[in-house]
């Protein structure tokens, strides 16, 4: 009993992979030969039907997309770039100025606070400072003097 | 490199590119999505994308294969798109399954022979509807667009061996359908 072509061998034949063994079998086996012929005919008819121009619309009139249109012209591009730079640069410079002002204010504030701290920390007014060296402000030493006088 | 240079020059006159390849792209997309309006839209999108990407075309493949690569990607993306609007529209404008057979030109065949041919075309058309997306793509590129395995591999991004597996499975399904139609 003759062994007919497998599904894979039939596919091989259809895609053109025709080994000598396949060619010999198809030549000798009428059943396989008929089946292959019918399949090839069906595929050819399908191809013809699908490629029938009546089934497809005419190609659309090609118009270049916006890349070639006038808005993309060089003068417009330069103007747009300049406008963009202004828009970007203005907030940047404004922010920089604000930052400088804030830094100066912070410096002034810290200088003021330092001067206030310095003033508060003074034990006596500046005009009386020469007297400080003449007076002992140590209370414990005063107590010791009083005790010594009692004894 | 001569091929690359020639191919790059091919894209200079893009209107000619559209005229030359429109039918091929359209019929592949139509057979894939089976909706005329969607096919027209996708085919136009294919050429629009190709136009935008033309500077990047290096000519590793032919312009035709390159366009089919874009078309295959568009069909794949479209298949993934499950928007309700598409399905509503697809139902309204889907290609009638009897249409494929009627596309067959009558080349003086007898009524019986013509009827048999239309049946066979119909059987193949029906079979392609049951294939997986990849099998259908590979089948259409091979048997409608006459692309060889290497070209299909380039267009689909699949390995040649994988292309062959999909093609064999598709052929098996089509053969079974034709047998069943007898």
C-alpha cells in the first residue's frame, strides 16, 4: 500500500521545497498529484481574486504632510525660537532677581540681629565701660568681705 | 550599497511610491482586517508613516518590503485595538464573505468552472478568517503578495523558521477547508 504525502510534505511542495523524493512521489501517485494540483489551483485563483484591481480603491492623491507647509518656513522658525527664548528667559531673569533680593534681605536681617544681640549682651552702657574695670561685680567676694569684717 | 542608494532615491518622489505600492498595501490590509474603510485608513496611515520615516530608510530591504513591514505593524496594532467604535463600524462595513469570490474575473470560463473557482476562492477566503493573526499575515504575504520566506521574515520581524511553521499551519488549515468545501 502506497504511503501518501504528509501535511508537511504537501506544504513543502506548495512553498517550493521540492526534494527528489517528493517529485518522484508526485509523479507516481495520482491521488497526491491531484490533491496538489487542486490546492495550487485554489491558491492561484485566490491570488487572482485578491489582486483584482476592482476590489481596491484608487490610490489617494498624495499631498505632503505639514512638514512642507508654510508654517515651517525659516523666518517663522526664527521668530518662534526668539519668542520662545524671551518666554523662557524672562521668568528666569525675574526669578534670579527675586533670589538676589531675597539674599540681600536675609543678609541685612542677619546683620541687624547680630547688632541687636551685641547691644543686649553689653553689661553697661558704652560710656560707662571704663568704670567696669574699677568695680568688682562679684557678689560672692562681697559676701566674703562682710564675713571677714564681722570676725 | 548600490541597492541602498537606488532605494533611497526611490523615496524622493513619494507620490510615485504611493502610486506604485498602494494596491499591494491596501489589499494586504483589507484581507487582514476585512473592513474597507479601516483598510483605506490604515493603508493611508502606512504611507504617512513611511513618509515621516523616509530619512531613516537605509535600504537594507526593498521599499516594498519596508512598506509591508509598516503595514504588518499597523495591522497588528489595529488588531490589538479593541475600541467599541471600531467593532460597531466593522459590523457596518465588513467585507461580505461572498465578495471575495465575486472579485474573481470571468476569463471566459464555463459557468460550471466559474462556479467551482468561486467556491474554491471562497473556501480559501473563509479559511484565512479562521487563522491566527500571524498565520494569516504570513499566508497573505506569501500567496497574495508573492513574497519569499526571507522577505516575509523581514516584514514581520519573525525568524525564517518561524515563518515557515506559521505558513505550513496556515496551508494545512486552508487544505482542510478546501477538502470540506467539496
